[in-house]
C-alpha cells in the first residue's frame, strides 16, 4: 500500500519520464508546485517506491524510472486525460467528415494521423459481421469488367467489395442473378451466405443463365469472402520506430517479427468489454514484452463491433493515447452508415 503523497510522486515520475525519456531525480521533483514537500521527504518516498517495486534505479544515473509495476499502478489508478487532446479531436473530425473520401481511405488517413501524433503503431480491426442480417444486396457496375458488390445489414451498415466480372460473362446476367440472390438472402445472416449461394446456384432458373458453369458460384463466393473476415487497417510503423526504445535494433526486430507472425486481430484479446491496457510481460506470448498495447472496441450496434489498437513502448503517452482512442471509438461508426 502506498500513501497519497507517494501516489503523487509516482504519477509525477511516470509523466516526467514519458515526456523526457530521462531518469527522474528528487531535485527535479521539488520544483513541481504540486509536490510541496521537502527534498528529504521526496527522497525517502522514492526509496520506498523503489523497494516496493514501483520504481527502478538505472546504472547510469541517480534518478529513477518507472517499473512495469509502476506503469500498471499508474494506468489503473492515476491516469488523467490531457486537456490539449481536444485540439486533436478537431483534426480527427475533419478527416472522418470528408464526404469525398471512401471509408477505407478515411480510416487509413486517420490512423496514420493518430500514429504520428502519439508515436505509436495503430490498427483498426473491422467489425465481424458474420451474424449480421442481410437486408439488401446489390451489384453496382463501374465499367464492363468491374463492379461494386454491396450488402446492407440490419444495423444500417453498408459493406462494399470491388469485384472483377469473369471473362466472357455478361454484366446484365450477373445483375439478374444478383436480384435472385437478393431475395434468397433477405434477413439471413452473412455467415450463411455460402450455403445459400450453393443452394440457389443449383436451381434451374439460375443454371439457365450461367449455362451450367460452376465459375459463377466460385466467383460469388470469392466476392463475399471479405464479408466473412475482419477488415484490418494498419498505420505506418515509422512513428513507432522514431521512439528512442526502438533505436535498439533487437527491440525493433522483435516487434517486426511479432507483427509478421501474429495477426493484428490477435493483439486485441477479443476486446468487446471496453478499454484494455496490456503492459510489458503481459504481452510476452505475442513476442511484445517490450511494448504496451491499448485496445478499445467501437460498436456499430449491440452485436456488431470492431476494435482499435495502439502499440507503443511502455513509456507510451497514456494521457494522450487513451482519450484519442476513446474519441476514435465513438467517431468511427459513422463511416459505416
């Protein structure tokens, strides 16, 4: 158990270290107006916090740095939101409200913006819509060979996938088939698409159109495949690698290796309960024991949700990252409407 005064000192050390990446000494703390204690008292409390595992002493300085336990106590009990983050919200709104941008382009732009601002790696794992009900299906021709496949779900979400029409297959025939599938799929779950497609494709009225060819069935299944898997959008890694911790080549290699071998969706721990922060060795099974992972769900309706994840060093600016991710979680759903 640590006292209220020691909590203040721990909070000051964590936030100063996040800001400067330099070990924090008692002399610096005595200059902070909200730590109106004697230098002897602060030194005593720093020693106590070190002995109880919340702080660590470096070999190169007399100052202290937060331990993993110290970060955990900080994010669970001492974290406050940075007021200046409200200026960043305006930039997020500007990106997401651009009516000329596609959903995909807007998500990529906003996560790269957030990555630059926070010095982290950002990913958005799209909603798993397997159990959403289909209310409308439609093919929108773009030219003779390309079309846009649209599904509108019961939550009002519009999902789209660009498709290439098979060679020697007429667009008008595809539109006729889609109108038939639209009736069959109405109020069925996206999870059931494959079975319904196979059943419908075997009916004489459709067989007459496709002249007993099986490629139409494979084509339609391939076109719908994206709806059965989570979308995943990833930011550039450059802002993360600009952090001092990632100047260590081995740390960088471990991160790249972990991301290469691990689906980003695995980083979010099937998060649908709210904000989660995993620190250091809590991520060891992912190969990210040097990192902090912050994740939060965004809801399209009660059953349909996606997840936003930020990966950074333990020295992540949580006062900035947490409110930005919370704001993004509230803002992203409008892109799906």
